[in-house]
C-alpha cells in the first residue's frame, strides 16, 4: 500500500508508549504469542456483518493493517481485530459530532483464547490504563484539534475543541 492510499493516522505514539509496545512485541515474537492460530480455531468478527454494512465499509473486511485486520471502516467509525495466541481482541474507535464539538470514543474488547490470557491481561493492565490509553487520547485530541482548527468551519465560525 503506498503512502497515498494509507489512511491518515489518528494518533502518534509517545516515546514511552513506543518503548512499551516494542518490549511487548519482542516478548511476543520470542515466546510465540503473536502467531495467528489456524483459521479453523477462530472466527473473525467480520462474519457477523450484515451485507449492507459490508458494502458500506471503506475497506474490505480482512485488510491487514499492521498486526490488525479491518472488520469494517465507515466514515466516522472503525472496528479492527487482532487474533493471536493470547487473545481475540477488537478495537473500536468512533468520532461523533455533537452540537459544539466532536467526541471521540475508543473501546477495546478482549476474548480469552488461552488459559494464560487472564494472567497476561492482569500483567499489562496497569500499563494500558495508566500510560498507553491516556497517551493515545492526548494524541488524538491534539491531532483532531489541529485538523479542526485548520480545516473545518461552521457558519458561526471555527469548530470548538474535541472534548
């Protein structure tokens, strides 16, 4: 995929988050956590899409994006999934316009696929809650405020900040 076809990044990882992700990826490769199980072992969330949702998606289900696969991508919402030996997980992000601002929603769903998944999740949970998610939200807020300030206007003037 060329850089022209790649969707604009919603956020930039901070150096601390990048370091944590790199450590996790190192251990994932070393311990074999990140290998995708055989196709008969799991079922993608894309099988649950309606025909209408599948046709509205801006990216075909199954399109690889780094370690994730696209389930669907609409104009203001996307669902990505990750399936490996630690979890079958999904990441939902949505941008909703309110009367005076935009609201960004982010949710993560994790389904255990191994008896070690609960232990693994307990180990990474403090890092996710205290470092990774706050950093991502700050980055998204900054990115959208910059984009809104420069490109979107309403009849009453510039759009307010993302809250």
